[in-house]
DNA sequence: GATCGACTTGACCGTTTGGTCAGAAAAGCC
DNA sequence: GGCTTTTCTGACCAAACGGTCAAGTCGATC
């Protein structure tokens, strides 16, 4: 077990290699479906060597999850209360969509965890995540009250943005299967669709 | 191994009991995460007895999946080409939402399978499912061309209906955690939200 | 280039897991 | 009640799994 403070070059490199390999395996097999042998093999290391850098399979998984959860919420934090409401929310949706595009494995890892009851991050959900969402929902409500957005339930608006954007990462096989033989450009089409969806929904009726 | 044709009372009852227990376990643990012992215990039977009724763990799983896939697509098939477009699509969304409400475990079982690459139902997706979706997408396109719906990409509209409705089953823990301490009525609120979302999106601009 | 600590590994261990099997109970039938 | 077929179970097995350990190799520092 290497110390926390002084990280040697080799430690840094191998820990990163292991986390990358573990992300690949965990995201497509789930926690229980993934094996240390798979992870070690994907990392190009022996199993005991993997366990030299991480105390256990569980330790690798939780490290991945906690690192992920942080970056996952960045788009929400980037909402500007002083911006133009519709533009802000569409921009938020775009950021979330961009994360599905760039980090589909992270999205699937998260989806796996939540679908199976989120046993390891329930506290994070009920605590910090809830607080952040409530705050943003409050902001959206003030925009609606000011007549700058069409009236809509803020919490469910956020849920629907999550659902629609993450769908393209989490259900990728299904989307691809149905859209075949289209190329990879389907994600651009999807983004255009979502912009339209939320623009129409959020634009207040002209008086 | 019981024959297919003559099903005794006991066979019928126990096979159903096992499938019900397996649904409970598979939907919350995934295929690899579930164990035969868990399923047997949940069914109140011994493990060898479970294997007397099903050839293998895999056989239980695939039977669940194939039964599920059929009923899962019923709402799509119920679309009426001669109905009023917006009413038809909103009604379709409501049916999908109702399935999330009544069969959340089935939804999670499906989600687990797709997220992990749908290894067992890829053919179903690329074949019958794609065909059905393409057909409905064509219908929606004719409605749009006739000016009865606001222009929108039909395939992605269908995806977004799936994503938003299934989200409340698949990500139930997350939704509940954020909406606490609200009661179970949040699903009614969600449905209202979705009706608004799609009504606004689909209603053509007044000329 | 010797020394010390960091790194790596083959062999191994206990447990869990999916699955088998011979035979014991039940159930159905006359 | 006897006989056959179906249903059920305890004991067992081989493979896979997460994890350990003693011993070996490598890399940095002097």
C-alpha cells in the first residue's frame, strides 16, 4: 500500500492505468459483473500488482465513482443566475449532452450504479446533489415568476434534461441499432432536436 | 426438465413463482450480480428445485427478457394513424409512463441489459424493434408534412419519450432522493410535466 | 556499483457460484 | 392401497473469484 503523500512517477502512471482500465470494465459489466482479472488484463498488469495499488476491487470502484460525481455536476454549477434564462438552460443542456458525448463510459458507470439502487452514493444524492438541484430549481422558479420562462415544474425540467441527454450515452446500443445505417452524425441531429425541444418548451407565450 | 406441452398445476405455479422472484433479483442486481441462491431464496424454493424448472440461470433470464420485450412495445403498436396527432403522441407518452409506474422492475431489468451492451437482445433491437420504430417515425413524418405537428425529428422524439418516461423507473432512487420529503404523488406531477413538455413541442405554430 | 526501498509476480487459499446427481417425498391414477 | 410419474432435496463438484504472501526484480540514490 503506497502512502498518500509522496506519489512516485510509477505510482501515478499505474494508478491512472488501472482506473482507466477499471472504468472500461465496470461501465460495461457493472460492479459485480467486473472481475479483477479483467481489470488487470485490460491494464496490462498482473492481478496482485493491481492490488498493490488499490486495497480492493471495491476501493477502485469507489475511487472512480467519487471522482466522477464531482465532474458530473459541474455543468449545473456553471448556470449563470444573471444570464438570459432560455439561453442558460439550453446551454446547460448542451453541456450535459457534451458530457454524454465525451464520457459515455462514465455515464454508463453512473447509470449502472443508480439503476441498481445506488448503494454506494445514496448519501451523496440525498445530501449535496439534492441541495444543488434545489438551488437551481429555485433559480428557475424566479425566472418563471418574472415571466422570462414559460411556467414548468423546475425539478422535472432538470430530470428531463438529465434523462434525454444521458440516454444517448446509456442506451447507445439501442439508439445505434435503431438509427442504423446512419453514421456517427446522429449525435449532432440529437443535439439539434433537444435544442428545439427545450426552446419550444421554455419560450413564454407572446402576450 | 418438464415438457413444453403439458403443464401441470405445480409446474405453472412454480415457474411463475421463480420468474417473479428472478425479476425482483435480476432487476436490482443485474444478470451477473444475481445469484441462483438469491433467486431460490426469494422464491421460497431450494436451488436444485429452481434448476428443475429452468435449465440454467441464463434460461430464466432470457425467458424474462423475451416475455418483457413483447409487452414493452405494446404502447407503440397502439398508436392510431387515424387519430389526432398530438393527442395520439401524448397518449403514447402516457402509456409509456404508466408502464414505468406499474412495472418499474421490468424497466430496470431492460435498462440493465441495454446499458451493459444488450448482449442478449441485440438482434431484437436491430430487427423487429427498429422496424417498428421506423414505421412509427414514418407516420409521424406524414403528420408533420401535413402541418398537423410542429416539425421535429421523429426518431429522436421517440427516443426522448422513452428517456423521459423510463427515467422515473430506472433512476427512481435518484428522483426520490432529490424530491424528498415529497410523497408518492411526485409521479403525478411528473406526468403533468411531460404532458406540457410534449404538447408545447408538438403544437404547430399558429399561422 | 552497492544498498535500500519501491515494484512485481507465481503460487496459493478460502469462499462463492452455477450446476449435477442419486435418491427421498409427494402427487396423480387405477 | 399399490404403482407410476412428478416433484423435491442434501450432498457434492469444478470453476471462478477476491485476496494474500514470500520471494524476486527493478530503479533511484549515494
